[in-house]
C-alpha cells in the first residue's frame, strides 16, 4: 500500500473508532440488533483499534515524508500496546485524556516530519546557491 491509502485507512479507522468510543452510536446500534450483552466489552476492542489507527497514520506520515529519520515501526507497536494496556489497567478512567494525548503525539510527530522535510529541502537549496556563487 502506498502512503496515501495508508493515511486514508488510518484516518477512517480512527474517526470510526472515536465515534464509537465517545458517543453512544455503537451502543444504540448493538442494542437495536439485539446484542446489548456485549456493550460492556466494546471498549476492550475499540480503544486498541483507535490506537492502532493512529499508529497507521503515523507510519503513513513517515512514508509520505520520504522516510526521514529512523523507522518508527518499533516505537509505534510499543506505543499501541502500552496505551492499550494502560487503559485496561486504569479501567478506562482516563480514556479521553489518554486518547487526546495520543492524538497530540501523532500531530507533533507530523510537525516534526514536516520540519525535517523543510530543513532538508532548505539545506539543499543553500548548498546549490553556494556552489553557483563560486
């Protein structure tokens, strides 16, 4: 898959998981279908999906930046597992805060990658100018 498809897939997955986690949309749908017995267990699947989707977004941003820096794959896997385990351990008490922190971390990583790309393109332009000035 290319970076555009990964970014689209991760974004759609994160939005759907967030809507299902933070609104009663999935609870109403599951109750309407007649499976309301599983409502208490939905968060155990939705939050790891949310964090995995955010990890997919971070990896797609890394690919889109031209693979600047070391590969974030191990860090993404550890972060997804650690955040999911932390939520389970805290019994979802701080779910919104942890989810917002994860979203801000992905946004900061995107800003970092953009700065790396700009810095790289700025350095190459400066180097070319100094060569032509001589």
